[in-house]
């Protein structure tokens, strides 16, 4: 191998190869290498003056520029390297000097794997002037880039640089050269024309296109979608380009080509927006399409989606073009992939066209009908042209299609609806149209997929006029839909009913006892309607029920899926007025609803609705009554009637007891009917139960008596009734609380006074050691506390935590309650002459209390007794003075008492009421004992006597009234127990 270098000397006009000695060659290379490096540095730094000087120096000294072959792995700065950098930095002057100096514009073989060629760089940067210089010096347009594989020619096409591309085509000899992907220039040029990111120049495009054709470019090119250049011109939406292309004789063979989707250029044309301009009012545009049709393109050919030209023209509103197609087409009933015909697409625009287009549209429809266009072909959605027309507002075309079209006018859509069903399903139905459709021969009893006939749909509309129109064509009233509903069922399920419709169905023989799949008969559905919130509708459904009952064979024949009869359904749902239901109940009983009457659950339903008259009516007709169940019996429901008639309730309770109902039966909560009546405050119910000997002393597991329940409801009338019958005012429940404790909790002063008047123990303590006054202080209720203190509540009692009412009251610093109790306490201490260590904070109040005590001592009731004496008198003495006129007169002057005795006032009132209560008790005891002497012991008063009076007290009463009683005589307590006591 010869390792010597070869120096190529290039002069301005002469090129020669000079073999030299190795030493001379190496010396020359070193010198010129340094010169080239200085030139390259000047070019890179943009120092044009220095660059020009270096080039001038090289050409003057050597009269040549050097291009040195480079071995693999070596890098040598050459004139070609400088040229590349000059082009890259757009130094036009340097490029010109280098090219004029003889620098190669193309790389020699050793440079193939180096960088881009100068022309490739200029093309990528769109440097037209430099590219022009390079091309004039013989730069290759077909040299491939070592990385991208593109030639400058392909690159110019990629950049869509039409000006440069035209320039390159002048110097290109092989127009069909390919890049590394085997793409021709024509292919790249056509593909890049579709790139919307680059501006499209139609004039330049045509110019390049014609140049390519003149250079012999292969026009049979197709892209991956098998689209030709004609398809591409449509995609570019360039009308002038398209017209020019189809006029070229060389492209005639492409007119009938189809793409990968089977589209001819006519298919593509009608799909694109370019087709819109072709279908405009300009006649020459229609002529273009006409000329294409004349070029032997099959008019009925379909693409892969089975779309013909007629489909696309109709779908995209190209009505003029569609007119051309229809006049040449032999098959107007062809359907596409979605099974739509041309008529389907045309009818979709029935309501959206302008007046001018509507006339054209009608003519097209008439052309299709005249060519035996079928009106019953269904698309994939199940709609035929008839259905689409029926859904539009253009009814003239509908009846024209029915008259002139080919096919079954009763065709059903995907939901099974024919056009008659569609009109009946609309919100507003035109009765005239329904009559016209039926006159055309549509089947009146045809059913859709839900099984609904025209009569079902008319019944759902609740339109008597519509039903009358249908009746002229003999509809069947017995047909059932998929739910088993007859038209009468459907009518009764509507929001409202027309009694004329009901009477029509009954006159046509509709059955009122036929059940649907939910086991609902028309009678049951009418009963559902009774519970409508609209009172007018309720009355209509009542009338319907009465009419149905006249025709029903047995009201108990069918039960619903939940097991209820029609009779029971009367009492399921919203509660309505009892008098409204009464006629229906009477009619049902007359029809012999034996099964319903034998079911005890019916009576329970009526009880829950609180229908007293119906209950009594059912009881008189021997309805079954369940004597007991987990929730109690019917008397428990009855006890909650808050406004029931007393006499009626009394009679119902008597009959229920005769049927085995226990008046004292406890429900799962341990409550008797009387408990519930007291708890709910139902006075008449309580009276009716007491008259029927309900136990007023019964208790729950928590020892709650009816009196406790009455206090909860705060019903004074029932409480008075209970005391009249001897209820214990001091009965204790599970936590040792008496009714008085509960009355304090409910803050009812009236009820507290009633309890006190009936000898309630005012100082009774509960499980927590609290009296009623403790609880009143806990609730910071001064009114209740004052009542309790006035009735003799002890303010010194301590609860389980060691607190007095005063200790509890002082927690409320802003309340006057603690002041009230503090004054009462001072008054009590002074009345007992107690010596205590007084808090300095209340020393002033204590002194005021002593002054008030002295005034009380001077206030005399009689010659020997002052008002102050009553403050520490025992119960017997208080009893004597309870009727003292002087004392009563003093107490009646409330303003005087409040002014003169603010601290002792509550204590004085308390003592007075205590004495009065004691006197009433003794008088009651005397009356009771008098009755006992006569051997007529009353049960009602004995409880109060035994609770309050001891044997000693009773003996005093006997002596005071000069009674003679055997010591063996016993007095029974009326508390439901057998306990007795001797006196």
C-alpha cells in the first residue's frame, strides 16, 4: 500500500495532479493546514475581513486552494471544512470566494461519513442564494445524508420549499431517485402537501407538479391508504388544483382508482368540504361533477362501508349532486353499513331545511318514491323511513309516503312501535292525525315490545276523546302487555282518571277481577288511587271502586304478591278521611269479603288508621280480632286515639273484650292500653278504658304507673280523673321518683299544685337523695321552686352528695333563686331560735329577718296566737287554724305580705297550705269511716287515708266523731294488693 499523500492542486482555470516527494508534500501540507485553520477560525468567529485576507494570501502565495484526503480517524482542516462552516453561518461572501477559488462543492469519497454537504445545510436552513451558488458550481442534489438518508432534493420537498425545489429540478437528471426509505421525490412531495403545519402555496404546488411530470415522475404513486394524487387534491380542498389535475391527460388512468377504504375520487369529493363548494349554486361546479360522472366512474359503486355516492350526497346535503346521481342510479334501496338507505338520510333533514331547500328536498324524496323506494326498510337502530318521517313535523311527506311508497305501513321499529304508536307516545296527540292513520289501514291491535297496543297508550293518556276514536276501529279491551296489564289496568295507573273512560271500558266488558303479573286487579289499582293526595282524584277513584264492586265476583279472589286482598289495600298508604272510605267498606262487606274479615290483620290495619266508625262496623260484622300479640292487642292501638268519640270507643272496647282482648295486657315494653292513653294524653280513650275497668294501678317492669305517664303528657284532665279513682300520688318508679319529681322536670306548676292537693309527699327523696326542690333548683326554675316552697318543701334536706337546694341554686349566680332559698333558710332559722355562725356576707339579711320576726309576733290571729306562732306549729294546730278568717284575710293581701314579710312569706303560705291539706285529709277519713260503720267501705278513698294517716290519727278521728267501731273491723287498701290493716 502506498502511504504517500496526494495533493490535489486546484487553480482557477486548470486542475492538475503533481506527484511530489514525501518530504515536500508533508511540508506543504503543514503550511497549508495552518493557513486553513486560521481561515476556519476567522469564519467561525465571524471575522470576514480576516477571512478574506487569508483567502487572498492563499491564492496569491499558492495560487490554489487545497482539499486534503483524510484517513479514517484523522481530522484535517480543509477548504471543504471551511465551506461547510461558511454555509452554516450564512457567510455568503466567503462561500463565493471559496467556490471561486476552486473549493469542491461536493465531498470526495473520504468525506462521505463526515458532516452534511454544503447544499444539504443550505437546503435545511432555506438559504436560497447560497443554494443557487452551490448548484451553479455542480453541487449534487441526489447526495444522501449519512444520518437522515435524505437527499437535498427530498429535503426541499420535506420542507415544502417550492422555490428551491424548482431550482434543484433544473440540475436534476434522475427525477425518480429514492431516499434510504425507497421514497421517490414525487411521493415525498405529495405526502408533504397534506401537512397542515406548513403553509400551502397552490400556485407553486402546481408549478412543481407540472415540472415533475415533465421530468418523467412516476404518477402511479399511492400512499399507505392507497390514495392517489387525485385523492390528495380533494384532501387539500383546492378546487383549482383538483380541476387542473382531472384535466391532465396523464392522470386519466387514476380517475377510477379506489383507496384502501374503497373510495373513488367521487366518494372522497362528497365526503370533504370541497364537495360543499361543488354543490353550491354555481352551475359550473355541478358541471365538474357531471364531467367526472361522464368519465365512466360507476355511479352505484359502494365503498367498504357500503356507502354509495347517493348515500354520501344525501348525508352531506349535496342535493344538486344527488339529483344527478338519482337520475342515473338503478338502485335507490341500497343500504350502507348502518343499514340506512338514501331515503333515511334525506328524511333526517325534514325539520332543519330552509324554505328554498325544502322544495328541492321534497322533489328528491318524490324521485326515490317514483323509483320504487321502500319505506319499511329498517336501519340498525330499528327505524324505517316511515318512523323518521313520523317523528318530524312534515306530516305531508309522511302521508305521501304511505300513499305512494312501497312496503308495509305497519312496520315496527326496534321497540316494536309502528307509526300509530309513535303518535300516541307524543305529549300532545293530534286526534285528527290518529284518525287519518287508522283510515290508512294501520293495525289497531298491534303491540310493541312491551306488549302495549294503541288502546294501552290511549288509556295511559287518560283521554276519553282518543279512546272514542280508537273504538271506531274495534280495539280489544282484553289484550295484555308484558306486565300482564289490560288497558283498564293502564288507565288506573295513570296520574288521574276520567270516569267516562272507566265507564267505556266497563261497557266494553273489561274485567275488574283480572290480575296482572303483580297479582293486581283493576279493583286493587282503583283502591291504590284512593290514597292520592289530590282530593278530587280521590273522589273519582272512590266512584270507580264502587262501580267495580258492582261487577266484581269476589273481592277476595286475588291477593297481591305481598299477600294483601283488595279490602286490606284500603288501609295501606296515606291516611284519608274516614267518611270517604266508609261507602267502599260497606260495599265490600255486602260483597261478602269473608276471607278478609277472617284475617285479624285487617282489623289491626283499621285500628292503626284510627277509623272508629269502620272499626265498629267491622266488629258488628264479626271480623276476626287477635286477642294478643307481641306489640299488644287492638286496644293498644285504640288507646292512642286522641280525638275519638267516647261512646263509640267504649262500645268498641266492650266488643273487643268479649272477643278475648285483655284490657290490661302489656305489650313488649310492659305498657297496658291505659298506660298508652295516659302517655299520649288521650282523654276519651282513658275514660273508655276506665269505664271498662282498666287497672289504674298497674305498673311496668320499671314500676311506671299510669299517673307517671300522665305527668309526662301533662294532661290535667286525665290526672284529675286518676285522682278521682284513687291513684297513688306518691307511687315510686324504678329510681324512686314520684309523679311530683316528673312534674318538676316538665316545669308544670299547675300539675304540681294538683299533686299537692291530692296529698303528694312534697319532701320525698329519690334514689339520689334529691327532693323535688333539688331538681327545681337544678333546672334553675324559680316559679316551680316558689310553688314547692309554698307547699312546704324542706330547704334543709341534703342529697346523696350532701348538697341542699340552696347549694345547687348558688351555681346560677345570675338567678334570683338562691336569694329566695337563702331568705327562706334565714326565716326558718329565726323561727326555731337557732344559734348559728352566720356568714358575714348575709349578716345584713339576718338582721332584716329578725326585724321581720318581731313584726310577725305583733300580728295576732286570735287573743293567744300570732302569725309567728304558726311558723313553728305542728300539723294538728295548723289544721285548726286553716279555716281562721283573720289568717285568711292576712294571706289574701299578697301585696302586703310581699312588702312586710318578704322572707317569711313563703314559709307562712307553706304552713297554711299544709294545715289546709291536713284538714281535708281528716275530713275525708271521717267520711270514709262513717261509710265503714254503715258497712259500705269505699275503695276510692282508702288509699289516700292509709298513705298519709297513722292508726293513731284514725283513732283520733273516730273519737272526735263519736263513732263505734269493732276492733276486728279491717280496712282494705285499694292498691291492687291484698294487704289489710286493723284499727
